[in-house]
C-alpha cells in the first residue's frame, strides 16, 4: 500500500454532519439529498453513539429511528494520522469512512471519496474494492475476507459465495 504524507486533518470533510439516534430514516435521506453526504456519525448527548450510511437504510421504514440501523463499532482516527493510516483503518474494518476524533470529540470524517481525491492516491485504496464489480463505495466484508459493495452483497444469497466473473 502506498504511503501518503497527507494528514487526515488536511483531507477530512468538515464540518461533519451528525444526527441523533432518534432521527428518522426519512430525515436522514432528506439531509443526504440536500448535502450530498452518505455517512453520518450519530451523537447522543455529545458522545459518539454509532454511524450509519445511506446504504444501511435501503430497506428501512421511513419513520424508523436510525438507532436501529447504526453500526455501534465506529472506525475512528486522529486527525494527526496519515491518509495511508486512514485507508488502512477503513480496509481493516471494511467501512467507507472513519470518524475523526480528538480531545474535544468528533470534528470531522474522512471517506474513501476524500482519499480518492488525493493526487497520486491510486494505490492507497487498491486493496479496498468490490470483488464483483470493482466499486470502492459502500463496501462490506464478504466471504474469505473479500469485499462486496452493498449492491453485490444484497444480490448474494445467504452465506453462499457467487461468481465474480473472473473465470470458470
């Protein structure tokens, strides 16, 4: 994996858009459409409660609270770490973002999109792509440690692995 000297604090999205755990799925989708954001840290009384991505809410009822769909184990990173460190954290956790935290709490978010915008970052996310379609977005851990995007994972049935189109 390529090393990058860019700091997370230099490439992160800021200010980060956060929601409360009692926000509705409908409210989150409206915010996503207005602000073109897909990853939302969830704060409860100022503390990081979880994170939700719009792909996590595909089949969620519009009036449901996002707390029901939150991933509670959030990938976090300090702003003084490198972009390469952020890519490694995201790959290890099979997530599309890492919440940037510091002594004062949540102050940013770094996404795969932020990393892809770095000049010369082609190799930074080389290992993090969907085994079926090659997408770098909305990845989830799949069988045998491979990644699947949310669309391909949804098409997969049960625990069965399916043809990636790379041979017989």
